[in-house]
């Protein structure tokens, strides 16, 4: 008999994990995210002024 383990994730948790893995695979993305987290809110552009 083979001894194996299993893990159960909610769909939201799984999707979040996949998104994290994807973003982590992009060169330089982790550094850009941390840089953004260190940016003071007053230095940020308001959402209503961002052109998507």
C-alpha cells in the first residue's frame, strides 16, 4: 500500500495560491510589489485618476 497525503482547499484559496505562483514567476514582480507596499499613500495616484 502506498502512503499518500491529501490537501483540500476552497476554490478561492486555490485561485489565490495560483495567482501568487503566477505573479512570483514574473521576473522583478516581487520587488515591484514590495516597492509599492512601501510607497506612502499620499504619493499614490487616486483610483479615479488611473486610466485602465
